[in-house]
C-alpha cells in the first residue's frame, strides 16, 4: 500500500436496516492519519421510505441533523458527486459493515442514474469489519469514541470508522496502532 493512500470512509443513516437512506457522512484520510476532507448530507427522515419500526429507531437513536438536502435522492446525488471527485484523486471507498445500509444506499445511487453511474461505483467496496478481523480486532465490539465521533451521526460514525480502519491497517503493517489525526472536518 502506498504511504499516501486516500481512504474515503462513509456511513449512512436510514429508516431501519432496509429503509431508504436519509443521511450520509464521509471522511477522507491519508494512510498517515491526516484528514483531508469530509462532509455530511441529510434530508428530513420523513422524506425517506421505510417501515414504522425504522422511523421509531431513528427518532430514538439519531441526533439532530442539519438538513442540507430536500430529498433522499438529493442526498445520494451529492454523495455520488463527492465520491466521484475523491475517486478521481485515487481514494478507495470503505464502509464499516456495508450490508445492508451502505450497500443499499450505493445501489440506489446507481439506480438514480444508471447510464452515468453503472460503471463508476466503488470496485471493490472495502469493509472496515474485514480489516478488523484480519488485524485481530472484534468488528462487533463497541469502541471508545472521540468527542467529534457522536454515534448515529453519519459524519461522527465515519470519523470513528476511519480511525479504526487506520488502527487495523497499522496493526497489520506492524506499525503504531494509534493513528494521529492531524485535522478534522
């Protein structure tokens, strides 16, 4: 792996595990730990499709979001534009555990504009969970969070996942297992 590898780590909040994504956050980090980008996009969860149990979960677990998109399709469009930009710069896309939420979100991004997006997805899509297993870490464990990593906030979750990704990569490489982020977004 090259030392300046870019990792775009993302997280999606959806109306239940199989409902529509209404918020996405991503952070882009170099293998050194420097954060070079990141953003979140969200619409009001009432605009997303999903079952009542999923809506109840969102209401009970997700912090308030800044709604900067009018619809789930706008959330997907803005994320896809960001992904294409970072992909063009050499970034590799990573999700914590991609199935089902992030995988469904990416499939919906392609479905929104199949002519343009069909061949522009993440291939391969990497999962933090696989890196963690390889590094001897439990991907299902709860890990401490930093102040800028609020749970169920997509940008906060992406930040924590990026930190854990670099920890796993450094463990596998036999180097310092505690990455030092040099900037936050």
